[in-house]
C-alpha cells in the first residue's frame, strides 16, 4: 500500500493501527498497517516495492504524516 492509498484507507476507516517493525531482509525498519479486517498490509513505494526506513524516527514520522496518532514499535528479541 503506497502513500496515497494509505491516506485514503485511513480516512475510510480501513486502517486501525500503524506498526513499525525491523525489516527482515535489510538493515532498517518497515511500516505495516493493521486493517479493520485483521490483516497486515505493508507500506510500499509507489512502484509496489517494500519501503525500508533507515531510522525508527523516519518510519514513525511517515506514519504520523499519514494521519496515525499513535504508532506501535514491535521488535523481537
């Protein structure tokens, strides 16, 4: 889900939560949205590829820019 799609989905009430998690295949963070249907949708670049953020701050800034008031950070130990 790219930036514009995420804004529309959040406005429509289709997205209920933003979660920032470590990227599995890269050194950085990914942004994942929880939907009202219980699915998780990855934030992508306009080309549809996974968007990797190099800092946690950048990922949370994007989630706030999209309109999320709170962002959950999830990290496995």
